[in-house]
C-alpha cells in the first residue's frame, strides 16, 4: 500500500480545503468550536451543503451518487473535515442503511430511498438493540407477522439514537420463531409516522436527550419495505455493522481532540508550571498518540481493501475496539487536565446565555464533563468491545 501523496492527491487536498474555507458557514463553525449541542437543522444544513458539492457519500458507488474517490482521497477528505471541525454526517442513513439498500435492495427501493438519504430529506435511525437483546442481538423478540401485503410489527427497541428526529427506522424483526435464531430475522424499513409507533426519551447521565426507546404496537408495514429475502436479515445486519464499526474509529476527530488536549495542558498549571511539562501527564498523551498512529495505518489498510472491492472484514472490529478506547482515553485526560472545573457541569443556564459560557472556570472546560460522560457509550454501541474481541478470535485467530 502506497501511503505517499501524489500530485493529484495534493491538488485534491487543496480543493477540499478551498471548499471548506468557502462553504462552511461561520455560525455553524463557531457553534462546533464552542462545543454547543447541534440541532437537527444543523446536521441537515451541513449535509445538504456537502451534497450539493457531490461529496456527501464518499464510499458510495458512483452509480448511486458517490464521487468515485480512491482510498487516499477518502482519507484526505476525512482528515480535512476533522481538522476544520465540521459537523459529522450522521451515519445512520449515509453509512449504514444506504449500503444495505444499494447492495441488497431492489431497483425500486434504491430509486425511492437513496436520493432522499443523500440530500438529508429523510432522517434515519437504527432499530437493532432491544431490552434484553443488546450484545446478544440474535435473541431479539420484536415480531413481524405477515398479513397479506403487509407485516404487523409488535415489540420495542432501545438506545435508538436521535429517534426523536427520525423519519424512518431500519429494523431487525423476527419473522420466524422456529429453527436457529439468526435464520428467523428479517430487515424492514419502517416509516416513523406510521400509527402505533411511540418514542420515549432516555435522558443520559450528561443530561442530554440523544437516545430513546421506540415502541411498536400493531404497526402496519408494507411488504415492499422488506430488504432482500425474508429470513436473511442477519446477513444484512452483519454487513451493516461492518460499515458502522469502521466509521466509529474516527481517527481524524481523535487527532483534533488530542490537539485540544495539548492546548488545555499548556494553559493549566501544576506547581506553577504548565501541565504539559509534567513528565507523567506528557507520557500518557504520547501513549495515546502512538496508539492513534497505529490505528490510522490500520484504517488506511481497510480503506485500501475496500477500494479493491473487498467489504469491511474483521479489521473493522479492530478499528472499533481501538478507536473507542482512544476516544475514551482522551476524554479521561481532558477531565484530569481541567481538574475541579470538570465537576460543576451546568446544562440549564439563564435565558439568553449559552450553557458553555456559564461562568464556572475557563471556557475550554465547559464541555469536558458532558463529553466524558457521553463517550462511555462508545465501547458498547456497534457491538460491545467484548463481542468484537470474540469476532477477532474467531475470524482472525481461528479460535
């Protein structure tokens, strides 16, 4: 794998930087740099800006709207977005359900759903985990019974990220209760406006409303919304999870987080000297940086394999494990760096005042605590890290 940039790659990098300099709205950039919580309209606005350039789906095949980039170009693009601190393109549509649709869906489904995913007309959420069926996903109990040209769906999903905003949910449902658990699962696309769907918020320990419970009571879903064949949903689910786990690595954003950590460590002092000069603290930063460099090379190898026509394999589990461990390590170091200023986290502030400007300590400490709490989830979603180690043991080590 050649990791050097060609003249064409450097020209592409310059093009991306110019685009970001001209197209990235100043108010949105300021919101990101202040660490403010993004609203639905912020995510949609940014995706539509990027989509207008034709860059919303770097990994999609060109026939469905992808730009046809090389692995190196995709890497450069990801790095530049992270360096510019742009809002993320939410993965549920672009990176998760869309590859399932264009790989396993029929022509009508591709025509119906893919353009609306690209331009953010439809907001998607994921219906995988259930109460009692998280890491053991094959034990899911949400049931879909076929009645004529519809399925009647009953059950519940949990930890459903941003379901309060979603137009559609892609769901794993049980269509057959006999035989092996995995063989009775199907993959359904469900309109969130369908009668019988109820969303209940789960408020997390950082005070945010990001995840939800979704209840489905006699929800009527057209059979035409079934992806592929009935009973083959487990195959499609594993395919989707490979794409999700690869994206969780977030190398570029971890690089930016380390740069922020160093900046804070230069501002904070210990015994009158900048914290960054403390050998023990500096060593821990260096250890995370070394891990991140190794992760970056693993990601590049994965991108190269995908460009050669190979889908994400067991290496996606490696990316997921190490990427989330690095993200958590950085937030832990940030909490240590700001010290007691991380404790008085305040989300509800007086009217007219931004929560991260509430006068408790320096401004850079304002979102350290919520970020730390929020990152506890990363080693669990997308398949817990313990499950990923089992996958590696089986598929790589042959155990």
